[in-house]
């Protein structure tokens, strides 16, 4: 008989951080979907590249398809946070996924100060708020990754394919050492 461990974040601070990250990612997915209905002014307000705004004005496929792809990625980020919280079924490579998402979010947040040095005219209130929001999401995903990495090495997730059990685990985000 095979048992499957459900990996779940346990520390309250990490749980709160992942809840915030899930809400940010889900709201972002909804905003990207709403932008399609909102039209060119929404794309422009939310800082879409000029080519995407032009696509929305011309009624071509770039704006809606690109927006749906980004919405799908944001929904996937929310799903990984919810999976780590035990709210949805376990997703594969959970710790690796949280680590990758945290890295992207934090890099997105940290690029603003660097961009401000080179292109100060491009920095506005929206960019500052977006950087802060994605920084908060990145910290939430990182806290979830860190907490999952604290699980005992013997408690690895087990995935089943065609009835064969294989112990697959993502790299640990815990850098405190052995």
C-alpha cells in the first residue's frame, strides 16, 4: 500500500505570506482578463508595451492572446501558492515552482531601482506600486518555499505514474545547511 505525503506550509507567517501572494497573482490574472474587455485604455493604463496597446486599438490578436497567456501564468502562480497551503491538490515540483515564482517576482520588483537610474522618465506611480506589490508577492512565495524546505528529508512527496511510485523531490529552498 502506497501513501502519499501532502506537502503543506505550516508556519503561520509563511501561510500569511502565501495567502497574500495567491491574492496578488489571482487579482493580476483577473486584471489581465478584464483588460481585454476594457480595451486600449486599460492596456495603456496598466503599462502594456506600445505594440500591445496598438494591437488593442486595431483589434488584432496580440493584445487579447498575450493578455490571456499572462493571465494563465498568473493563475498558475496562484495555484502553486494555494497548493502549498493545502487548498488545492498538490502540484508537481511544488518547492521548485515556488522558488522559480519567487525569483521572478523579486527580480521584477528589484529591476525598478535599476531602471530608475537609467531611465528616470519611465518611472511613475504605477510602476512603483507594481514593484512593491510584486515584491510582496515574491516574499510570500519565498516564505512558502523556505517553510516547505524545512520539512524533514524523509518527508518527500511521492508521485505515481502508471502504478509505479517514484520519489521525486525539488531542491530545497532551505539554505541553513544540514
